[in-house]
C-alpha cells in the first residue's frame, strides 16, 4: 500500500472548490465532493497507476486522475518511497498549463 501526500497548494485548491460547491449547490454537494476526493485517494493508495498519463498541458513527469466533473489530481508516483504525491488539483476547463511548468 502506498502513502498519499497532498501538497499544501492542492489542499488549498480543494478547500476553495469545496467552499464554491457549498455556496453554489449546498452542503450535500460539498460533502459529495469530499467523499469523491477521499474515495480516489483510497484508490491511489492501493493502485497508484490508476491515473492516466496524459491530459493536455500536463508534463510527462505527472499522472492525472479525475475525481469530480472537470476536476483532476495531478500527481507523481515516488516508487522508492512507496508514495503518491498529489501536487496540484486542476479544472480542465481553465488555463492550468502555466501552473504545471
């Protein structure tokens, strides 16, 4: 089983999405977003290669995994540490390429 580390930037972005989801759609939607996040983190612990390797503008060193409509984890697998490091959370409808250089 792999350990999953989430960068401070990814945590902050997730918090922003949860707040927006709550404001726009209510508590149930925000909780559903968090449940989906937790579910995919569990998948990464057990099957880190579950993510796909390509999404436009994402450098080769990263993998991506969709966990909510249009929202993706951007992560690296550190085999020697048995760790999955979630570096970013991106929305595929936005210009996220500048953050991933």
